[in-house]
C-alpha cells in the first residue's frame, strides 16, 4: 500500500508545508486524516447536517487557499478547527435572515434498535433543540467544552477567543440550556 493517504508518516505541519510548496497530494492526505473530526465540529456547531456540509466545504476551500497564512505557533488541527467553526458560524449568520423551523431529526439507527428507549430518543431530540436555541457563539463554546471535552484553554485556542470569553459564553449558554430543558424535570411540555 505504498503511496496511500492513510499511511503517510509526515506530520500535519509537514503536510501543510508540502502543500504550500506544491505537493499535489499533501492537502488531501491532511484533510483525509482529520475529516471525521472536522465533520463533527461543523455538525455540532451548526446543529444541521446540511449546513454542516456546506460550512465544511467552505472551510476546506478556505484552508486550501489560505494555507500560506498558517502560523507555526499553533497546531494545524487547531487552525483547521478555527476555520471550520468560523465557516459554520458564518453559515448560521447567513441563514438567520431566512430562518425556518426544521423538522426534528431522528437518529434512525437508534429508532430501529430493538432495545430502543423512547425516553432516550426524546432526551436527545430535546437537547438538540435546546442547543439550536443558543446563540451560535454560546453553542460553539458549550459544544467544545461540554460535548467535545476540551479544556477552557483548548477551546479558547480552537475558537480564537480569550479564556474568559469561553467561560462567560459557557456560563450564559448553560443557564439558557437549563431554562430550555427545565420541562424534562417537571414533566411539563
């Protein structure tokens, strides 16, 4: 399997450097290596697979075009994360003017599972809906810290904002989520 993209031993930084200097395969190898992670970031930030796909495509085009601006003081994955989050937030801002109420999305694998518990599915749908209600900057911070498990420092680096901003966005977002999800404890609709 020589020449395959999955066994390339170059670091992310070496691949990006090679891309900048004309290696026609380096960028593809780099993106293939991190595609699943970048998709997850886009999907969690937008809360919508269609918007996530568009945002990810825009982000990858941007990363390809602006690779020469990468500063070696950060990890390539942090740089890519920031580009994806920014593209996702841009997509959300553009969509805000033509906001429609989407049909709830269900995890068809969970629904087809014989051991499926409707309460678990309902909880997941409720949380997704509540996350959709948060402002995009708060959603990005809450997703990074509470769902993806990043530290405040890592989230701040990835989102390109100060530590205090991450903390305040998470705090405000969590308060809003608690209010939006209060019905789960009381059983009210």
